C-alpha cells in the first residue's frame, strides 16, 4: 500500500504545490498591475512610516478602492476593499501576505483549501516514518499491518485512508528534534479506538467490505467510539396492528432512562396505566409484598420481543421482523455484499 517511493512522491507533491502557489501569486500581481487605475496623482505616504521600512511606496484607500504602489513601480489595486484590508496592508511584512490581502475572496478560499491539503499531506509524510516506532505496526514493502494481527497470522493491510488517519494522529505527538513521542501515545482515545476498529474489521470474511468501511464512515461523518464500534440506524416502518404501540415505546424509553440516566435498577420500578388519562406511568417499587400495575419494568422490557404490538419491518418491504429488545441476525450469504448497490438485501446493507 505504501513504500518509500510513495512518500518521496508525497514530498515532491508538497514542493510542487508550494511552487505552484508562488507562481500564482506572481501572475496575480502582474495581472492586477495591468488592470489597475491611473495612480500618477493623489497618492500620499502613510504617516509615521518610512518607505524604506515597507514593501510599497504609497498606499491609498478611497471609495472602497485600495491601491498600492510597490517599490519596483508596480501598482496593484483592489475594489470592494475594507478598512481592515487597509490596516493589514500597512502592517504587512512580506510580498506574499501583501498579494494575499489584495486578492479576491475566491483566491483566498483557494489558498485556504491549498493550505489545508498541504497540512494534511505534511502530517501523513511526517507521521508515516514513525508508525513502526510505536511498536503497533509492521511495514512490509508497500503494505502497513497492525502488529497485533500480523503476529497472529492475519495479514490484511490497513486501507490507505485509515493509514493516513493513523499518521495524522501520530504526528500530533511526535517530535522530530527529539526523535520520539512527547507523551504516551497509548493513552490517546482516538488512536486506540482506530486500532480496535480495524481489529473488528478483520473479523469480516469479506475483505472488500472491510477495505471500504472506513471510507464510508468518513464520507458520512460516522463516529467511532472508544470500543471501536460505530452506530447506524435502520429505517423501519410499523406493521399495522389493532393494538397500540404506546406501551412498547414507554417501556423501552423508561428502561433506558432508569438504567442509563438515573443509574437505578429497573427491577425497582413498576409500570401502570392511569385509568382516567390512559397514559402510562412509572412508580418506584420497594420490592416487598403485593404490587399493583401492569408489571415490573425489567420484566416488561425483557418480554418486549414477545409482545404482538411490538413489530416493525424494513420500509423496503423485504419482510424482516424487527422488535424492540430483540437482536436480529441473518445468514451472511442471504445479504447483498455488492458495494456498488446502496440499498439492497441485508440487515446492514453489506457493510459488516
């Protein structure tokens, strides 16, 4: 996947992009000079500044037009300029910064995008040589492997996009001058979550799915938790029924709130229905003697898969039977693992 040749090309790419930006600045300066207004009269030197201290001879800001005469005689101007542009020009320290201030918003956006890409490439080039130094990776020719799996005979190479992510994380901790990490990289939550994520990907017998998964998660902004898991939602529709699903929703929500939010035991609460309003209610239950109500919250939650009113199916209409509290599964060969089809057969659309 990666080798010395690839990283040399990355360094050359960064150098070429920097040279490209320099040439763009030069062309921009010449173009603006050709299109500038007549500045033979009306210019005044900035007060308190000597021309020997600045990159320009004169500067003027009139009617939202900012015009600068450089020391070499070139003239550049900018329409729709702001007072802040004028102030920035007075304090400018380099020609590159001067041309940037005098450029259009589109040029500034292009430069910001370029610098973002440049920073990303620099992080990759900087981070890759230290992958092996962590002791967590094995580099064999063009491929990068997770050592924990490699030592056990699992030789799946890490996808390029995920290698780049590892490199970016590592580059934040590595000091080139000290030739080492500034702190214990193993304490980084993101670094550990990515390792766990790739270990779980390698459990998938479909190598292509494992290869494509991280790219899919990045594209759609999925988050990977500290356990290496990600969470996705399946769109379902309710199966028509004469019974009300309010009890199912109440029990499910109440159970999660009691256990996850309140940090209480679900078997200490009972569920009942108000005879006047018809709404379901939750009561604390001491656990002694006789109780009234529809049942203990824990028992009702565990019985959810058996409730006839608790039934949903895929909106595509494949006939799946989804129920709150029930783990769904299906034989792998019944799912569609074609990654070119976005919606097809399968509980997870062939991602896992």
